[in-house]
C-alpha cells in the first residue's frame, strides 16, 4: 500500500493531490510533493517527491527528486534520488535514476540507466536514452 510520502518518509511540505476522477492536460511544475490518483496527460516536474497511486495514470515525462509508481505511467521517468516501482506499477518508458527498486509484480517495458544522473537542463529537457543500454521488457513475477 502506498502512503502519502514516498518510501515511508515524513515531510513538513504540503502535498499537491490530484484525486481519483480528476483529469488534467498540461505541464505540472511544483517545488513540493505531488501525489497523482487521477489522470494526467502532460509532464510533471517537482523539486521534491512524486507519487503515482494505484489509480493514477500519467501519459508524459516525470522528473523529480524521488518517484514512487503504483499506477500506470507511459513516458520517461527521471529520479535524481530513488525510483520505486510498487507491485502494481505498470511503466512503459525509459528510466534514469540514481537508485532503482522494483517490487515483485511490477511491470516495466523500457530502458533503464542507474547511477549519478545529471541533466544539463535540470531534468526538464528531453534527454535521449543511452544507446549502450539494452531494452529489457520486465514482468516481475510474484513470489
């Protein structure tokens, strides 16, 4: 079960919540936390944490300090710190992150690059995947 803060952490920052049933088209930029339980068609940029809940759907790029995905994402995901794919996650897109955690049952189809992630335009650009990274479709089996 996903909580309101990624990785069980606590924060004094407010969280912007996009509730189930809400649909947004366009770019979202925030210096604080974002939680998506509704649908977004567009890019999400945060200087903090982004959580996509089990009912959340994003069609666009996500760039943040830390990202937790429990719903469906189609697009590149860039986490400067940690990216967690929860057991119900379904990600179709490339991953760029320093630390990657994938729970049993998560689905991932794309390329992944881990390590120190640096982007010349602070994560808001269109960095291309490294051609030396292989494409790995994943359907992590539950134990």
